[in-house]
């Protein structure tokens, strides 16, 4: 209200104040061990870009802010097993990214392709870690919602990432992209395999993802009878 209605403070000041309020909310949630405070903080955090928006449409600033917010939520999840934080951050992030994808990339593919791909990769890695980091750290079993989040995160990344790389150099990088996703998951399997306390369901799931992406390399890269 101070920024929009009465012009008492500039946009940058309003944005910084909102960021501090969100950070303070996260600290309170940890200090009092109340996930309700964390939920309020994350809703306010994701609402901040819209509260202080002037309609300029700079998607890089928006996605950079969301990336910083997600890193903060990843830090919170490392200490607290609050799945609702995972789901809220996950849902808000991909919802906003899809909005940017369909409003910016479709109309201006050449200029937005690389930054969108880099942001998408960063979000994928954050939510990949967010899903497994607490359970791996504390040797806990993975539950069905966590497995579904891991699967949907990989699916969204692969689908959107493929859409971003298919139009570049006539799709020559599509197969390479699938191979790199498989290689990344294989690296996690290799790193976790030697741990005796790791949940075997996680290993089987990751092995399944590796095999899936490897099997997709040929049909994605080749055409017709090949």
C-alpha cells in the first residue's frame, strides 16, 4: 500500500522490505518450530513480485528472485521435515515458470531460450535436492508423495527442457539433453549406492529414471524408420 497507493517508498525499497519480512518469517518458523509460520512466509515470499510489480515484464528478475527464495526453502528443508514447504515451493515455482514459458518463450524463442533453460535446470536441481536431502541425511524411508514429487519434477524438467532445446540447431541437442539427464541421475545412484542406510526404493526409482532417459535418446534424436 505504501508503494502502490501512496508512493511513500520506491519500488526497490518495498521489494527489499518484503524480502526481509519473508526471511524473518522463516527464522521465526525455525525458532518456534512452527510450520504454519513457514507457510505464511513462503506465501508472502512468492506474492512479493506481484505486490511490488509495475508491469515491466522482466522475467529474468522474477525468476532470479524465485530462485533465491527456493534456495532459502531448500535450507529450511535441510533442518525441518516439513513436506508442505516442499509442495508449496514446488507448485508456485513451476506455475510461475510455466507462465513465463508460455508468455515469453513462445513469442521470442531465440533470446529467451538460454536463460529459461538455465533457470529451469536450477529449479530442477533445487527440487531434486529438496525431495531427498532430509531423508538421505537422516536415513528415512521415502513416502509416496515424495516419490511422486521426484517423478513429476523429472518429467516437468525433461518435457520443458526438451521444448527449449528442440528448436535449437534443428534439434541436434535433443538426444544429448536426454543423455545428460540420464547421466545426472546415474551419478546420484552411484554416489548413494555404497551407503548401507539408504532407502532401496530411492535407488530403484533413480535406476528406473536412468533407464527411461537412456531409452528415450534414440527415438527423440532419430526420425522415421531409423
